[in-house]
């Protein structure tokens, strides 16, 4: 079991950390939540049937850990009241650490700021599709959805994020 655990850690630690960082917007919380993911992995690895890839299984666990975190922090309902949507920028994690976002272009900073306003589902889809670069099928597996729901949520998220970003730009120009 130790060898399996070490292999999973080496392969997926960075991706899990990034996913959780983008979800919770805090390096310290993301580090704690990654540890919680691996605790759950140790407790439930014998139940992993291999019906999905290890990566999608781990990210699904990470998403559940993030949901539990949100419930503990503010309550999931308050968090889901926030809306968000997305811009047509190719957002890929090209290797800068999440905290290095501060040094990226103004458009990307604006997008990440607006991403925080997303519903949990929209935020999950955007992070999984554009930052983690999962396919629609892999995203559907992680979320336990049909591919059509992933596509619909992604489309609506992108559309709404554009609206929020344009509003923010207009506000900044007005002030």
C-alpha cells in the first residue's frame, strides 16, 4: 500500500494542490485539503475499482473535500448564491504556481477574480476543463454528471463570466 500511495502522490500531488488552490483561493487551506484527500485515499483505496482513471478518482475526492470545506466555512448555500462565467482566454496551467498569478496579465487576473464569483458547479467545470485540462468525458466522470451537463454548464459559465468581466471593466473605467 505504501508504494501505491507514494506513486499516487508523485503523479498527482501538484495537480491536486492546484485544483484545490483554485477552488478555495488559499495556499494554506489547499495544502491542508490535499492532506485530507490523501487521508481519504488511504481509508478508501481498497474500494477503488478502476472504473475511472486514478486521476479522475483523486480529483473527485478533492472536489468532495472542497465541498466539505465550504460547508464548514460559510455554508454551501451562501457560496452557491454567487454567480460567475468565463472568458474566451486559453487558461492553462503552464507551470506557474498559483500564487504567481499576481504576475500574470491583467485579463487573467480579472478572470481569476471573477472566477471566485462562480457557483460551485461552474467553478468546478472551468477549473477541470481549462486549468486541469481534463476532457469533457473526464470532467463528467469527476463530477458524476453526463457529458451534456458538463457542456451546458461550461457554456453558461463562459457566457456569464464574460458578463461579469465586462461589468468589472466598466466599473474600473468609471471610477
